[in-house]
C-alpha cells in the first residue's frame, strides 16, 4: 500500500509527467493520458505489456481501447487519490509506449 502524495511530492513528481502529456482528471485525484499507436496490434501489445507490469505491482489502471488508441487513468482507490504507485506506473507506461 502507498500513501497519498504530499503537496511537495505532487509538485516534484507530477511536474515531469504533466510535461510529458499527462493531465489531471477533472473532479478526481487521478492522472490520465491517451496513447495513439499505428494499429490495433501495437495498441494491444502495449496493453499486454502494461497488464503484466501492473499485475507485478498489484496496481491496475483504468483503461479503454478503441482500435489504435489506449486511454489510461492512474489513481489509487485504496487511499483515495494519487500515490507513488501511480507516478511509478505512469512513468513506466510512457516507457512501454516507446
């Protein structure tokens, strides 16, 4: 289990993600990003790689897929908002998306 991000952690750790295209979700303590791939197979491959990583960390995204687009939200339901797990896995999501 992780704790909610402190105000200092929010400033320091969210800034690079926001600069990389992540956005705060309106009305929730969560971050979101849409990824666009060349085709469905690439999008599904990304989701498969991320699913394996999420399972290893026992932390799972909210996501949807339409053809070549994957919409992803990270938040920690057990603590009611953003935690260090969300930051780590958002960063890893970007790495996996290439």
